[in-house]
């Protein structure tokens, strides 16, 4: 096992999609080509991080953060840049309107944790942690894609289970609220995590970490059609490169 071996939600999620894709990214160090959705997600996360780290809050300041975070990488054509930019401003306008009404205090943004699951190092970053006047906490995960997930998908989401684990084991509090914030629709979907659900997630993470450590990287060709590497992976039937 490499000395820098670590697991995270992204790594686990990639492994679950296709373990060979995991190898391409995290062992062979291939980069996923940027696209508009990836860049846009980074821009919105960065804008909200800068906004909440600042002392003063107004819509104008939020737009300034957005302009500072903006970059054109990954967009396919100029009109697409314009459309995403406009969409982003609308997202932030709705976000700000809701932010003005919240009763909680934004305690942390982009809060990193570094802990262990069994003998494996486990890292992650939580988008936002709020504290309410009654002393309770909420962890919030931002999503920038258009589709709002249904309750069942949010309830089963592994990432939120890992965040609940981190709050308990690293930050020493248990979040009474856990939410996925679908920014495009300005809609939050709330969920909870029971101890047994957190333990199930930890068990999945441990099993995957063991498989990664054993270098079990079998291609899952049923996923090739939706894979970033479908044009270059040697196992893909869509491969065009020699
Ligand atoms: S192209 Fe297919 S086999 Fe190759 S990494 Fe992607 S999903 Fe896995």
C-alpha cells in the first residue's frame, strides 16, 4: 500500500461506479476532462465559500465573489458561458434571499476533516455547518445540478452518512439536521442518520478500502457509456484512441 493511501467519499463513489476508473484516476493519475458542469459546480462552491468567509453580507458582495470565482475553463462555446453565467446569478440571487431568513449562524464553510476508518485514513470536506440558537447543528451539502433528488435517494446517500460520522468523531457533535441543498431550485431536502446507518456506511468504506489496498481494479463495462474515460479506456467499447 502506498504511504499516501487515503479514502474519501469521491474515491469510494468512483470505486463503486467502476473500480478500473478508480485506478485510472487515483493510481495512474489521469485527469477527468473538465466540462461545463464541473467548472460551474466549482465556481458556485467557491463563490459561497468566499461570501460566508467575509465579514459583510449583501447580494452585491455575493455577486462580486461570483465574478472573482468565475473561470471559462471547460465550457464548450461562448453562448454556453453566457447561459451558465446567467443561471449562476439567478441561483445566487435565490440563495441570498433564503440566506437572509435563516435562524442559524453559518459556523464553517468548506470544513475539512481528516480521520480514520479502521486502519485507513479518511478525508473529506463539508460544504457548510450551521449552528442554531438552541445549540443544535445542521450540516449542508450543496448540489449544483438541475435535478432535485427524491427523499429516498437523499436518505441513502453515502456522502451524508460519512459527514455525520465525521461530525461525531472529529468535531464532537451530532447534527440534528442534515440537508442536501439543491441550489438550482433553491430547495433543501432534509434527512437524518441513525447510528446503524452510519455503521453501514463505514462498513462499505472499509470493504472498498480493503479492495483498493488489494489492488482489485476490475472494469465495470456496464458503466462505460456514462464514463469520462469511455474514449480512452482500454476496456471500453466506445474507445477511439489507440
Ligand atoms: S470506460 Fe468503462 S471500464 Fe473503463 S473506466 Fe470507464 S466504466 Fe470503467
